[in-house]
């Protein structure tokens, strides 16, 4: 059982900048209360996914590069510094 709200992704982390659309999309998917979390049809119709579907992106390489730059505190949601989540 999930207790409390999950940490929120922010646009800037350790020198990386995520688009506002990406941050909004990730934060929508991680809403703890399933009744409040958008359903798949809404998520699939977001501007972020519609725009992304038109691009050719190597997601695995990008994701690995992002993870390589993150620190343990980024995953734990510790405040202070330029951590990923707050």
C-alpha cells in the first residue's frame, strides 16, 4: 500500500532540464490516488505524448544517461541542492 504522495519530478536536476510537458506527464502518472490519476486515454492524448510520438528518440540511451547523472538523494527525494524530486 502506498502511503503519502510520491515525490514530484522537477524541470531541472543536476544540470539536466526536462520539458514542462514531460514533467507534467510523469507527475500525472505518479499520482498515488488511483481515483485522481488520469486514465490511459487521457494520458495518451496529452500534448507531450502526441508530440513525442512524432520523434525518433532512443529512449533507452537517454534514460541511461539521465540515471548515470543522478545521485542517491535524487531517488530518495531529499531536499537541498538541485535534486530531481521534491
